């Protein structure tokens, strides 16, 4: 069984919204001028719909961290889960800053709890799943499914 987890938006909330606006403008330009509009549509679709994902294959004990380009094309390399690896929780605080034309800053803060894969030394390798709150049940379930210890 494979599980695909989305980890947010590659260009953040403001970038994703800007991509949607560019995508819509490109659709309008395609009707008016043809080729130039198609280029703008492709750029807007890339910015708006690209997102980071993690694919977990529980049967083969493999994980893949990559991007879903244009919301369709999956990238990334498969990594085999080794017995000395561990699963733990990583707390992330991301701040997206955008400036308006009057040089006012708009900060969007996102606090995330990520279930991550760690190597034997405790170094973070990759995020596996984004959870809204610290969920011990979800961490235990993923630890048991991959056959790994929990990182304290």
C-alpha cells in the first residue's frame, strides 16, 4: 500500500495565489494573442500547482520525498528504509514575508508538526507527513507500519 502526503505549497500561500492569478491572466492572453498566453499559462500553472509530497510504500519499506510539478508530475528518488532509522516529530515554524507597493511587510506564520524520518545518528532525513497537532497515535501507527523505533 502506498500513501501520498502533501507537505504544503512550494512557493507558500502568497506565491500560490500569485500563480493562480498569472494562470488566469495567461488563459485570457491565450485567447487574445496565442503563443505568449501559453507561456504565461505554463509559468502560472507551475507556480500555482507545484507542491512538495512524500510517498511512503509500506510493502517495500521505501520512501520518496520530492515535488509534484504542475500538480501532476512526481519527482524524487526512492530511499530504502533501514532498520537503524527512526521516526520522530519535528516542529517547524515557517514565516512567509511579502512586501506591498508601499513597503509594508505582510508576514504569514505557519507552525507545523512534521513526522520525519531520522537516520541512526538522529539527523533529519526527510519529512513523512504533516499533522495539524502533535498526534502520538499517528506517530505510533507510522512507526509500526515501517517497523522503526520512535525518536525521543
